[in-house]
C-alpha cells in the first residue's frame, strides 16, 4: 500500500494551484513515516476518498458526516486488506453509499486535500478520486452518515465546503476534457 501511494503521487499531475506542493508534502510524509498509510500514524496519515457522480443526471452523491456534520464525499482510512489507494477510495465509497459497481474515473486522483482533524492524529492527507455511479444506482445510508443525498452540481456548491466544491468542479472538468 505504501509503495502504491508513492507511485500514485509521483505520477500525479495537476494544473491547479497548490497541488504540486501538496503532492511533494505527501511524498515527504511517506518517506518519513513507514506507517503513513494507517490511522495509527499520529503525525498524520493518508486517506482515500471518492466523489460519487452521476454525469447523465448532473448530480453528485454526498454524505452528511456523522462526526463532522458536513456534507462530504465518501472516504476514510485505508485498511490492511486494501492494495491500492484507488481501491481504498472505491471500497469506502461503496460502503458509505451502498452502491455496488462504482467505476473509477480514468486518470487517477482528481485532487489532494490536506485538512486538520482532532488529536491525536492532527492531519488527514486525503487523496481524492471520482467514481461513476452505474445507471439506476440506488443509494443506501450507512451507519457512518446522518444523511445521504444526491445534489445537482449547483446545489452541492451551496451545501458543501470549499474542498468538496473544488472536487466537484475538477471532476466535471475531467469529464468534459
């Protein structure tokens, strides 16, 4: 998993401001911490998330996070059975959305987002993907969520924080490229 994360990050390219610096910070963190992939790394750890998107209907699926009370994409901690960051992001998205058969958007991560969390860890270094929902997908709320809801692209911008709004915008840019 550690090696996969390093390979993914070394090949990650973004035209957006601040992403190269974050990539380098993530790579430095991986080099300094053999346990950087796991929740036990109190210096901060990598996490994996995925924005579930239904481009045919112009919408994204967001979860109202139980602990944070924010509308976010699905995601979380890497697990020992995960082999890749992308696999961890898809597993989390399927678990939290109840939707099987999500397809990763080609091209690897859409963006990186580093955010503070309460001690003892202090930082999540999130590698954010996008996943296409299959036609006719029906969501199912998980125990990690207060709510789960589809939002049009415009509605998502009114309920989510800046990181999620950027993720939606950048995912749409990839889809339209």
